[in-house]
C-alpha cells in the first residue's frame, strides 16, 4: 500500500494572493475604455496549489506556486480551448488556441456591429515572455498555402513545437487535418508534411492521420500521428524524407485507424472497454511526442493510461525502453496527456487529463513521487488539462481545453 500525505497550503498567504489579484483586476476595470491597460508586468500573485506526496518522508521534491497574474493578456483579447504549448530558447512561451471555440457571448466586441464592450479572439498562435508580456500573435488560413484549391491550415489546431532555430511547427486533429506545417517565428510558411484531406493508414510513408504533436531533435522530425492513425513517424529534418514509423513497443504500426473524423465527444468514450496499459498497439489517441538530449523519445498513449519510452539508435530506429503507467484504472478522458522535464532532468512531469493533476516522477527510477493540482477552475486547479511544458528556470506552464480554455504558470520555488 502506498502511504499518501496531503499538503494543503492556504490560509493567510492564499488570502493575500487573492487580494492582490482582485486589486489588479479592479485597477484594470477602473480605467476608461479608451485608455489601454499597461503592458508592464505587475507583481506576481502567487497562490498555493494542492499536493499529494507518495514518496518516503524526507524525499526532496520540487515545489511550485501558481502566478495568478500571468499572463497579461491584451485588454480586449480572450483565448479559447488551448491545446498546445511550447517554450523557445529564450524562455518565451508559445500557445496554440482555437478561436472557433469561443461563443458569441465571449467575443461580442468582434461582432459587426459590436454587441458588447469585450472581447475579441486572440490570434491562433500567440507568444508571451516568461514574465507574461504579450509579444506577438498570428495564424489562420492566410498563413498557409493552398494545394489543389484546399487551404492547408488546420481546422482544429492541436500541437505546437518551437525548434532550436525558433521555427514553429503546428498540427491539427480536425476534419481532414492530416498536415504538419512549419513556419518562421513571425508566421511565414516554410514547408509542410502531409496534405490536408489525404490519409492512407499507419503504413503510408507520406500521408498523416490527424497528427497530435511534433518534436524536432538531432535533425529528426518525430510526429505523434495519433488521432486517425496510431503510430509515431519520423522524417529527416532537412529534406523531410521518410525515416520510419513505429507502433507500441517499437513494433510495426498496427491497431487499425479511426473510422471517420475525430470529434471531441470521442475523447471521453469508454466504448473501447477501458484502458489497457499492456496493449500490444497504441490506443486511438497517440497524444504527445517529447524528445530529450539523451535521444530518448517519450510517447503519450493517453487512452491506455501510459507513456512509452524509446531510445533512438544511431541508425535512426527506435528501440523500446519501458512503460510508465499512470493511474491505470482511470476512465473518461484517461491520464497521460503530456510530458516535460525539470531542466536538470531530475524530475519528470506528466499531465493527467482526467485526474486534473501533474504527476511528479523521479527522472532516473521513474518512481512516482507526488501529484499536484486537482479538478477545478481556480488557480492551481485544472479542467481538461492538456499540455505541460517547462522553461530553463524550472517553471511549468499548463493549458486546458474543452471548457477550461486557459493557461497557467506554476512558478518553481525550489526543491525541498
């Protein structure tokens, strides 16, 4: 039996933090409509978050507080479902959100004529500084080419990745979104993998099937091709030549493909009989791919409540290393949604969608040490937790989809 201790941080510090947040919000509302809100960074509003400890007493653990004042969104801007996060080499935070998930009551200012004092949707791709300052935004059909009269921009954006050259990679899981696009940091189209509307199953070396996530490491583009197909696929990073595709346990891709287009109602379906952490093939949502400098590749097999770890060999092949099972009895949207690491590699952080938590694992043994967060809509709580990424200082950033529709910054407070 695992002994669990609960750390509930709160009290005066929580009340003080919330006072700071309310004061900051009140100051913004009090300004005349024609006066823009200052873009300078306010003082942090640090809020504790819930933590459950599974490690033996005295085990050093990373500690976090939530900055409830982050980010400083432009005064009339709002974001919808936010399925993608990335951190670049300068610790700027990139997000991909879905403007079409905002309703008429969210974006009254964007109506013609306006029907409300606020708001309007932010650009699909947005960049913030680590301090939360809005830096730029772009995205949409104007930023993608047409092939045979079909625009290649994703109808329902899903993943985003920023490589070492600060170019941006995006994919999608909407109807016909079988494309990964590569663009400059200011949105100029560079190249793409796949073609919108064209998919041909797990064995095809060119066409994709609703790619969920992208990673670029050691000159290889690795894609979690996972909402229609059930595989990971690799391309040369220069010419985008096909290098190989793998299923679970580094086997030939198998398990069939999703029939028809994916829709969000299928994200929480239990018609497949529940998670199977020992399944010989990936489940029907291969949700993330994350690479490390040690040539390890982590895959989120979300529907089977597991991550799979692979080692990239010198010839480019992937070799299976091990499973990481997270809360295997969990149903609904299941568990392993995204993965990131502390800068020193000491800790692994795994986002759990259904349990609305981030699991903290030992970076060497993979033992589960603790869990932070819970379901909810206040700072440090999550609704449809989708993505987690870390910056070079050890801070974590999270995003939420469905009705969550927000991003949060978890400020690293040290290890103790």
